[in-house]
């Protein structure tokens, strides 16, 4: 199963902001829940999320347990050159995930 | 003057009270902003005495959230920004969550359209405040109240 779903417009206009939507599959475990045996489930959230555009960081987010499970982010990036958006995130357990999307500037 | 009077006098009194209350509204909202800062220690710690401008920002949250586990949230800062200072960081603070610093959104590169959408968890009815830092250091802020029917993190807390 994919770890994330990314949505970027097929074509974007040069120097104009375009919408990026990302949904990462992650339980965003708060650390306040207990399992069936009463044992505390350790906190594990996607703490850092980074979006790079042709290698340059254009957006990043630091998240807490205050963000709902399967964190969804929608933000804007300014279109410069055709290329690639890369998304990277890391959770408290140190597990990394990444995803990419092509950007075509017209 | 005694408090009881003819119905007419009572109506007049009510109207006068209402008028006085209306005149208080701008003053109260300014006071409300101060209360926000006092109510959220993490926000006060971040501001460290600085006063944000309570304008130019929007924080869309439902007035009533049935389920605190996933509440749709949208932050926007009204442009235009170019060629002036642009938005660098937006911080989101919660009044009642166990982790009051809910999220930080960073824009290392200038964007003309500042809009961030996500879904947040809310541990009960509370006020949420977003603060934007511009590249020239000016702070803007906005608050929103949400009534939460079912709290997030109910078990274990």
C-alpha cells in the first residue's frame, strides 16, 4: 500500500502559486492511548515533513499529536521551472517516507 | 431610582444596557486577544512580550466539531506580499491540548498565496490561535473558538 497520496496540478503557470495536496498514511499515535492490555502505546507522530522543489526546500511542517491521523496538508508553492517535487517525512520512531510528483511549467 | 418600574421603563433600561454593551464590543475583542495570550502559556512564551497584529489572517475552523479526532482547519494570510515582506512561519497553538504547540509551517521561499489546510485533533472545547511571522519579523495572529462534542485523547488522560 502506498504511504502517501500526492496531488499536484498536471500543468502549472510560471511564477504563479499552485496547490499541493498530500495525505500521508500514518496513525499519528498520541502517546495518550493504551492498548487492550492497558499498556501505554508510545507516541509516534510524523514530526517533520519537507517538500522540496528541484532540490530546494519550499515548505516544511513540524507536526505534533495535535494533527489528526493520516495527516493531510494542503499548501501552495510558486511555479518556477519544470521539474520535480519531492516529499519526505520522518516519524518519532525514525521511519522515513518519501514521495515525488512531476511539475510541468507552461 | 428603584429597579422596578413600568414595562416601558424596563424596556428603555434594557435598550440602554444593550447600547452600552455594543459600545464595549471593540474593547472586549482587544481584551479577548490579551486573554488568548494569557490563556495559552506556550503562545505567551513564543511571543515573549511581543504583540502580534490581530488582523490580515484567517483561521477557519467549524464552530461546532462533532469529533475532536479530526477537525478540518484552514489558515490563510491575506496578500499581496511581493515585493514586501513575505510569510516565513505560521505557528498553531491550542488552549487545551496536552501539546499546545500543534504545528509549525515554514515557507523558506516566498509564496504569494499563503493558505495551509490540515486536520487537527482537539482535546475539548477551546480556542485555537495561529501566529504568522513575516520575513521582517512582524507578527500577525488570529484566533478561533471550537466547541468539541467528542474530545480527542479521551482515553488515558
